[in-house]
């Protein structure tokens, strides 16, 4: 579970910005909070919604989260000359040659960790990892470029030999995980799973909608005791899509054809690997039964192909697939850019309530961070003040700042957040200039 994420000198973030998922002392909407998360005594928010004008940098927050997780997962791959794909703030020449900084405070297996690194395109300048198994933070390791790594007494297993194998452009955490260091392995797995949860692109047609849905409906259907078809069908009925049920047909040997990544601990991988998608053909059929009438006016059902469903319906199915596979019912963290684009505002609201703001049977719940322009969600009946965040661009420097509604003074708990936001009371809206037709004619 995420406690806090910070980034500095990356894309539109010039100075350090912080996204905190720590719940404030507000007593409103207790179901929006994970109380005593992981037994750490920390209360965390389940959802954070990020608003802001176009080009304000809100999407860059998701990209920063995605970069951090994916660099942890992939930094050990490559050679000494492999460039790190990090992009500093470009609107200030003094930042161009400075490294970028990322840090995450999180809970894994009931222990609070603080991990971060400072990198440029050539090397890792700094890297650090602390844990707090008994409440007080203790060093696991600390690394500065050109100096020996300082190890804490709590980090067990081989260390020095792995230090010698860590390239200047790779993270020690990533490298140590490849050599089965127990602590590094556990955290690597944590970030490995999380890296699949960061969607800095909009979930849309650019991700092979239909093949993605086919693959994952089929995969979930293969899970022992799966009731996914019934679950998603009931959600689609409640969403007033006209869908009655889902029919799924595929050859018995298709799972073997797709390979071992459809099984067990590799299930988190399969949702993004196009090499599996290309193996799908017309033998995999997903059809949706709709209520219909025959020629005599007798109720029946008509079968529609996935491609015949509306973009909004397919987007809704896609969201449920993504969140169910990525473990929204567990203590996972999910970040999506423009999560509700293409969904009716009422459906987007119901989706968020249903997925994150109701009690689950297990008592566990994931977290979601998403960007949006949907002001219908700016409602004190839906979100607490600490769940609403704003990305605002400084028009003098082009840099993005990040702040929550609870950071703004004199915001009452029950006021009309949407109206106040659109009136410019909170900032983070576009500064519109009057259209001058004479400019067009010049």
C-alpha cells in the first residue's frame, strides 16, 4: 500500500512534489479509508483523484510513478552503456544536467519502507532503502556514486559480492533481487507487480481493446472457482447496458497454446504481453446476450460480438478486467490516466463507489490514483477533501505543483467543490483568453 510518492526534476516537475495517501483527521466517509493499514497504525486513503487543466502535468504524475516502478524492475537488464530513459525538466536550462529524484514510502507485508533513488541518463547517483519493522526507521542500505554502499545490520544475506556486480546505471535493489537476496527479492516482487498497475496512457483503443478483453475474460474464466462471467454480467446489467449475460467459447488447448504465463504467479504479466495477443484468433469468441423480442413479440435474446458493443461499454468491461486482474481486492496500488474518459459521469461515480468505497468480504482493499476532468466527482458526498488533488502549472516557469484540497485554507467539508473549482477558487484551471477572429485573418 502506498503512503507517499515524491518526484523532482522529471518531466514537468521542476521542484519536489509529494502525493500523500495518508488520511487526514477528517471523520467523514470512513469507508474511504484503510484504517491501521497493514497493522502499522497509519490510516491510508483508498482513492486519490487528480484534477488540473490540460498540459498542467497531472498525467506526468502517473508517468513518474510508472517510471520509478519499471526502472526498478528493468534496471538490471542491459550493459554499462545502456542509457536510463529519464527526462529532466526541460524548461529551465539549469535542470537539464541535474539528475531526477524519486522516492516512495509504502507498506509491504505489514512493514513500512522508504525507498528512493537519484538518476540521470548515465548513472545512479544515489539510492537508499529504510524499513520500520517496529515503528522506528532503520537503514537497510544507502548508496552514493563513487563510494562503497553502506549496509545496515538488518539487511541479511550476500551484499558485498552483489555490490561489485551492480553496474553504475543499475539499481542495487534490482541487482540484489537477481541474486536471491531475501529482502530485495520481496521488494522487487512488490514493484514488479505494481509496475503493471501504472497506466500513463489512457485505457483505450491504443491497447488492442478486443484482444485484451478476449484474453483476460478467458484467463479469469480458467481460474478455479471463478465467477467472473456472472460478476461482470451483473455489473453490466446494473450499468444499463442491455447486456444479459456473457458467452465465452475457446478451444480446450488454447491455454497451453498461449504458454505458461497464463498460470499461477505469472498471471500479472500476461495482461500486457502482445506476444500472447497475437496468438488469439477467431476460435476465441466472446459474445454478449442482449434482451430482445422475436417476430411474435415474445422476449428472447440476441447475441452481439464484442466489436458491436459501444466504446463506453467496452471501456467499462476493460476497467473491470484491469482492476480485477491487478488485484484491486488486495493491497495493490493502481494508477490510471483519465480513468473515466468515455464513461457517463453517473457510471464513473458508481464504478468508484463499487470498487473502492464499499466493504469487501476479505476486509482488504486496493488503492487507486487517477487523473480526471470529471467535475461531477468533485462532490463531498463522494470524496473527502484529502482525496482531491490538483496539478497546477506555473505560467512563469512551466513547472507543475501538486496540492490537495485539504491543503487549501477555509475549505468547508460540505461546500460545493465542483462549483468552487470551476469558479477558480482552488486554482488548477485553464486561463482562457478570448478568441480574436482578427488573429485568424492576419
